[in-house]
C-alpha cells in the first residue's frame, strides 16, 4: 500500500511538472486473473481504485473481457471507468500490414494471401503480426505454399506461447542463449551486439547467430 501511494503521488507530481497527463499502461490483466500464483492475486487486489487516482493520472488496463477474478470495482457499472472494445484483426488490417511491409508473392493477389494468413493463424493480433514478420523473412521464397507451411511449422496456427517455445527450442540450449534470454527479459532499451558478446563471453558471430535465430522476438538494427 505504501509503495502504491508513493507511486500515485509521484505520478501526479510528474504530471504537474510536465503539464501533461501521466498514463500508466498495465497489460495482461486476464493472465493475472487466471494465474494460480498468489502474487498475481495480490497484484489485482492492490490496483488503485478510481477514487484514489488524481485527475492528471490515467490508468489503461488491457486484457480479455471482464473476468470474475478482476477487482469488483472494475465493472461497467462504474461511471469513472471507460471501456473500449478492440475488435479482432480482419482481412483489411492484414492487407494494410502486407502493403506497409512491401510483402508480395508472384501470382498471388494480396487479398488471397490475407485470407490465407487469417485461415492459418486466426484473428489474434500477435499471431498475425508475427506471421507478417515471418513473411518478411521468406519474402524471396517465391512460393505461397512454402510460406503457409512455415507458418504452420512455427506453430503460429495455435496459441502464441507455442510460437515462442518453437523459436527458443529451435536453438541448442547453451549458456550464451540463457544469458541472452535473461538480458532481453529485463532490458528496456537496445543492446549493442558487442556488449552482448562481452557479457556472454562469446565472439560477435556466435552472439549474432543466436540473436538471428530468435527473430522476430529479437531484431537487429544495422548489423549491430
């Protein structure tokens, strides 16, 4: 409670100093609600209620529709809370992403490709975004069937966690891989390749090989 009070106090002070509203984004509310860990239940119970939040602070909670494990005040009957429904991605959204990323396959129109991507990976935003990244990787494959097979092979036709697992499991486990996973689990900024190599005690080529295998969860800029 004390930590929460201090956080709210400083958020309000920051908003006053910057003359802007302080926004706090909390994603994965439904994951916390479904979790069996006691810490997550404590987390949900200690979320600040609307009457504890100053006018210059806005909390944005992101998650699946209302869950019975959510705090009782988090309901549509509360006039201090605005609910916004985000629809699933549709063909038009996939078309836009394909066009933005300059993805095309010879003899296959983008509408058919969009339909096929949704058919394979579903309408989940993360699945579709990662499918676009995979399409960028194989943009020179020149084969529609090859791309669709790769999406299935990488488990993008199921729960997104299976895709993450496939990526990590496709690399032989070693100390450098574990260090890199640990680094990116806590990093909030870009990390130079030379620094990663130094921390992992491997040469740049070895570190870059592991990083490339972790694509698109980890992406490289300017080969560094």
